[in-house]
């Protein structure tokens, strides 16, 4: 017990002495040892990195989870599962929930009614949008948010601890310098010089440790750069998917509207999407005109149908695209295809040719070449 009291008293004395030295420095009544300029620059860069990382982390969380209540609940849930060392279950996104409500409402209103069938169509696409959003959330959390949070909760805490220790060593060094100046007797000067040498050695050692940690900020920037590129790529994929889904939804709704306003009773309220560009259109010169056209689309029929071409040019494929039906052409990123349009065709689509294969391709997936 006696040892603990002495240790506590000694610690309190050191703390008080450092506090006096710090106060006198602020008042300009004591000299202060300046850090190496290179070390000062490293500290400034580290503080800047910490501040902007915090801001980017908070704003990215707001971007991915706009509702503050949902955001707080998500963080608490994530914290609990992390402490339990269990995998966080995937959360239902708002578009997915909206799509589910639409599908349930369609069952009550009648799936065969115009309103009910349209609810089913829109609801399905809302669920697709929600699935794309959930994939973005998961990818961004793992590839961007987690590295930023790991830096703040791991590396930065270590750096802050060593910086506080360096500040204490600097205060001890300046205290020893002040004692040496005040010493009058030879014995007191010798003791003060010995304390100064020890304090200088400890300060230099701690400054080197702190410098090495601060120089690691450069590696942190490189790591965050790669994470930022992954985040931008995840966003580009998400928005491309959303754009594609909404284009498909617009075409579905247009077909529903045309089917409802048709003078003859349609076979279904919302027929399956089939391109009219392949089922009808002006025949080529010299070709016999048939009074009836086959309602069954097929790859062979598309290849044999001759359509007036308004202009042929090359195009580079930007993203992979999977055909949704036989009227469309699947694409592979970076390949070159021949494209053209036909009268009366949806402006968001072109006819693409690759060898003997032909089909509709979305314009947003292409880079038209001169």
C-alpha cells in the first residue's frame, strides 16, 4: 500500500511539473523545443488525413443509408453482430419492400385487372432495383467503409498514443533544460546534466518511433486510393443496372398501355416484350407482301427479315449484356459490332450484328465509333 501511494504521489508530481511547463510555454515564459520540420509536416499531413477520412466516412454512410434513424439502428446492429463474431444478415432495402407491397396489393386488387397487372410489373422491377442497391451497400461497406473505419479505429489510435507520449517526452526535456539553467552548485549542475542526457535520449527515441508511424500514412493513402476506385466502380455498376432496369420497365409499361388501348381484345393485359421491329416493318424492295405475319419470334426469322437500314456504323461494347429474349443480342465488353437502326424503332435501342448473329442492343451499353 505504501508503494502505491508513493507511486501515485510521484505520478502526480510529474503531471504537475509538466502542466506548469506547458502553461509557461503558452504564456511565453518558458522555452519550447521545436520538432524537426519533416516531423512537423508528417504530423500536419496525418491530422489532415484523419479529419477528411472522418468526414468522408460519415457522408458515405449518410449516402448509403439516408435515414438517420435507420443509419443509427444499422450501426448498432453491426456493432452487436461484430462483438458476437457473427455475420450480419442482409437487410431488406426500401425498393425491395416497396416492390413486395405492390405485389401484395396486386393480389387484392386482382392480378388480371389493368391496375393489378401493372402493379405486378412495377413491383418486380422495384425488387430488382432493391437487389442492385443491396449489392451496392454490401460492396461499398466491405471495400470502402471498412478500410476507412479500420484506419480511424486502429492505426490512428496508435499514432495518437505515440504522439501524446512524444509530447510528454518533449515536456520532460524542456523541464530538464530549465533545471540546468537554474542550477548554481556544481553538484546540482552535474545531476541536471545527467537528467538532460537521459531526457534527450528518450525524446529522440520517441521522435523516431512517431516518425516511422507517421510515414506509414503514405501507405494508407495508397490503400484508400484502391478502395476509392472500387467504390466508384461499384457505383457505376449500380447506376448502369438501374438505368437498364428502368428502360425495361418503361418498355413494359408502354406495351401495357398499348394493349389496353388496342381496339381488339388483347391476349393479355401486359404482353411479354417482343420487338415490333422484327415482327413488322416495311418490306425490302421486290419482296412479296404477306397479309399475315408470323407472331412467333425466332432467331431464324430475325436473320431472314430484311429491314430498311438508316445507317451502318461500328460500335464498341462498354459492358456485358445478357439478352432477355430471342429478339435481343448478348454482348461482351470491349468487343466491336456493327449497329444500325430501322424506321419506327425505339431510340434507346439499335440493331446489332456480330457475324451471322443479329438482335436488338441497348444504346447505353455502346460507344458509337466514327
